[in-house]
C-alpha cells in the first residue's frame, strides 16, 4: 500500500564518487512511498557532480559549506516532505525502510519520530560488505539516556516529522562530528516522542573515510574532544534531570578515561595521570549524592 506522506531524504556529500551511486540507488529502490531526495554537495572535485547530473529524481546543489551539519541544515531548509530522513553518501537504506517509517508515523499521530534498526558493515575482498554488528535494541530506538551518551544512537535509522524540526531547530554546526548526538539529546529533553519500528532500515559502511563510523585514531581524537565538550556542558547544566546528570557524568568519565589511554599510548605520562584522576573523580561523583541532596536528606531526618 502506497503512503501519501512525502518523505524527504537529505544526503550531504563531498568527494564520494566511488560510493554515492549506491546510496542514490538505495533511495530509488524504495517502494510504496513518495520520496524526494535532496543532495547537498560541498564542492566535490572527484566526479561526484557528474554522477549527480545523471542521477534521476535527485534535487541537488553544490557550493562550499562549513561541514557536514551545515550541509544538512541547508537540506532541511529545502525539504518539502512531512517526514525527513538522513542518508550518508557512503551508506544505504535497506528495502522497505521508508515505507515502514511512513506507516509507523501514520499509525502513531502523536509520535514525533520513528526509529528502526541498523547494521554496520565492513568491506571484504571481492567488493562485498560483511555485516559485523546489528543495533536494534528498543531502548536505543526510544533514546534512553545511556544510548544517547555512551551508546550508538543510530541517528540515520531515524525519521522525523518536519514539524519536529520546526519546533526543535536544526543541527548545531559548532559540533563538526557530534551535532547529531547533541540534536537528539536536545530533542529528548524537549520531550520528543519516538515510535520504534521492527525492521532493520539502515546500513552503515565502515571504511577509512567515514565521518560516522571510523577506526582512524586522528578522527577518533577529534570526536573524543567534541564528546568531552558536550558531556561537560551537559553535566554542568542547571536543572538537568538526575538520571541524565548521572549519565552525563558517566559519559564524561568514560571519555576522559579514553583520553588518558591515548595519552599513555603516546607516552604522555603526566597528562595521562591527571586525566585519569579527573575520570575517577567523576565516577565517584556519579556514585555519591550531591551536597544539596545530602542536605535535604539531613533536613528530613
């Protein structure tokens, strides 16, 4: 059964001539749903634009941008669909993904978003991709605080109503790698309601140039720095729910421990020791009641 709601898919791209054709094809292959595919190119020079010119059913523009999330925000301003999803230029939607999201949101008019499962695939000899991990936990789909902080929130397996973006705003381009996580945390704090859907809808592809799934240590250090900034801002925010503050402290401690490990690996012994002490202090704070909580308990006695 075809769904009447238009689904807008936004794909940011920069120099992905070797992979974007498969991403585009995965959108064209979606059935029983009306789709507009918007591609925002940051000034590719490798043949990506030639592929876009020949691609049927794709709206695209090419101009310099300030990174991945600046490009996505441009796409959001162009999107006309009632439902919006995000496809990386090196990933794929799986068959039936968009119809499943549209059906779930049609059946749950109070929901602001829908989320399916995702798989992570790694390139293997022969030009094929081997699935190495499946992420389909309902708690991840519903955005529990652990998934939002230390977990994998599978942003690309999520579909949002356009009305939610109108309420919550777009992505904070200050975070070049972690703006999707900041957006989801912000959305959860604002009360976004998510309906989980059963199918696995998205395939992340692990390779050296990926911004979202990557083993390169330099990339991971840049992402680590953003996670440290975001977790610190979160745990020191006034009026935060206690369960989120605990999760934020645990996240900050975990990232500090990771930083200490990297520093030790680089033989930066003194900085590594200081970082490790900071991590342990946050772990202790997460286990102990705050001074205000202790005072209120004493007053109740």
